[in-house]
C-alpha cells in the first residue's frame, strides 16, 4: 500500500524540504519507488534538485487549477525518484481555489490516477497553515513533523497540532502523525539536549530515534542541484538520512505485526 506522507511545519528553516528530498533519495536506494510533490510556492524542493528552469507551465499550479493532468507534470529526476515541480505561480492557486466547493480535496483527487504507481508519495508542504497545506494534509495518510532543536521551534508546534486535529475531525479521519524528526541537532549543546528531552516527554511514541545533525554538506547539496547522496555520499548528512529511512521502512514491518 502506498504511503502518502505530508512533511510539515508552519515554521521555515527546519530542514523540511531538505528532508523531503533526502528521505526520498534514501528510500530509492532501498529499492522503493518514490514521488516527491512540491506544494510550496517558493519551489525550494524544485530548485534544490536543479529543476528550476524546467518547463514552468507543467507544474503543481496547473494541476491544482485543472489545466493539466498529474501525469503530464511528473519529472524524472537523476536520483531515481519522480518529482512534481512548483514555481511562484503556485502562490495564486490559494486565491483561485478559495471559492471552490471541496477546495481542500483538490490535491487528493488529482493524485488518485498515479497513487498505486509508487511505494511512497512525499509532499513538501509550505511553511504555513493555509489552503495549500490543508490540501497536503487532506491528501496524505501520514504526517512527519520536522522540529529544529531549539525552544522557539518547539513552541511553534502547538498551532500545527491544533490544525492537524481539525483536519482529522473534518476532512481526513485516517490522518496520523507517524513521525517527528529533530533537525540541526548537536549533542554537545545543552540547549539541544533539553529540547530533545521535551520532545521525548510529549511525543515519545512518534519521535524517530535518528536525529539530523548539523552538516555543511546538507547545506551545499541544494546549490549543486543534487540530493545528499549525489553530492557527498560519505557525509554525516547521508549517514543520518540513511538511518532515518531505515526507521521509516521499519514502521511498515511493525504495522504488520
């Protein structure tokens, strides 16, 4: 069964897009078929993979505004995963969809023809709680939340959790938070360890054991238009995302037991 996972946090700068790309790349290395969906008008996922100059008329905007089928927008990326790109034009989709009945369901309906083609569909949601993010949460079955190892990022999770509860109640009752990932982690810093302890206290059952450490290679890879495995496969970043992917795959085994 296809796992459709929304990668979310209403706060930017928490490595959400970096994680969407590199979890997808890591899963491909374990033999999984993966589609990465860029649902952010900033198009950072698209740019991170060197797809910025790709045909900007075959994107998520055209899919959501019913100008294009999902099959026509899929790009085959060098890392072995497929991508639905996004550009700044996507920022207009919220306004265009706002008056439509069932506006929160547009992405879910658009993805239906290709869902069974993939083991994983990973949705990179915008760093906000607007209509695009609601579409991501309604289309998904699972949520991975990314939390930077500082207290401000931790405090910001409360509004996100409220939104998730509303979506579960009104739009998508099968939606679950199945993973929380701590990013920018440095074990040497007391502050980082304190934040981790707080997350463990409240979200122990959802927290992944793997922490994504500070790593220069993870910052460099998007400038190179590559995932971390293409950019520097022997880096701490690649090591961390490999460990995280193994935990993600392990979840499937645990669900079957």
